[in-house]
C-alpha cells in the first residue's frame, strides 16, 4: 500500500474553500456576464453572498441557479498568487433570519464590509444569500475535477488549517533562507527562491520560483494529529542539513 502523502481531494477542496472569497457570480439562464461578488464561505462550506439593492439577485422570488467563483490567493513577498479556483453551482436561498448573525460573523474576516452591519440591523437593504450546493468544480494547480454535493459537504477542512497557515506565514516571513538551505540539502542542489506554499497534516509543499514554479511535495513520515507535532515537523524540516 502506498503511503498517503496529501489530504484527500474533498478535504483539500474544503480547505481551499475555507480560505476563499467569492469573486464573481453568474445566473443560469441569463445572457448577462458574470457580476463581481462579495461575501464569504460559511462553516458548512457554502458560499454566502452579500447582495445590495439593485443587484439582480436582491429581489429574486424563486431560487435561481447560480455559479459562484471562489478564489483563494497566497502572498509571496510582493506577489499575490492564486492557490486555486472553485466554481460552486447551486441554488441561491436567503439565509434564515435566525442564522443571519452567525453567518455574518463567519464571513466577516474575508468580507470586511460595512453593509454587513446593515444586514444585522434588518433595514431591508443588503441581504445575505447562500448557495444550496449542487456540485463543485475545482482547479488546483495541475489538478481539476468535479465533486458532487455529498462529497463536498461530507468532507471537512484540514483540522490543523489555522495553525498550519500561521506557521506557513511565519516561515515565509522569517525563515526562507533556512528553507532554501534545507531543500538544497535534501535535493543535493541549490534551490533559489523557495517558499512554503502549502502545509497540512500530511506534509508540506514548497514552491520554487514565482513566475515558472516547480512544486515539491515533502510528506511527513506519518500523518500529524496536533499543532505541536506539526510545529516540530516544520522545525525538523528547516534544520535539515
């Protein structure tokens, strides 16, 4: 049996969604172009749209079918690079009144918009709509495919995602020279411009180069189950020589 070196695709897609924000939304059956979107993704992985008066979705009576583009980026120095694109297709529904506050809080970090306060005040202006998911098309680097609603909603983000992102940013901000030296030792060749690109309980992905990158996957000896062990694994990687 081959060792597991990366999270299952549904988990990877859910992890990407948890760090993503809506970029565009298009309404099925209409001829107009996709419109810019704002909002976030709730704890269940559903896109949530912050819709202002005048938007075609604001006063929609039925549950129109939409496609929401979710994008997740990573900053590497001065470069803002895409981690992947998710196209979520499904039916738009109003967030139930009893769940509006919780939903607004869940998307506030990726949607710091004053209109969220108007939603909470219930003035009849901006609305929160969420997508009842039918399927999710994913494009993550060289990988692409489709998840049905059951596969997507049945998965969960990497349980160490928050700690992993914190460590990743710290390494890229403060320890890139160590990362390049460690990788050069592992590969027995100089490795310029190395960045920690992804970090999870199964391993780390290093991106070498920005414009024409090479991605190198470094799996852990066994899956990691807690933040302390993940931090230890990252330190061992940086100290490799």
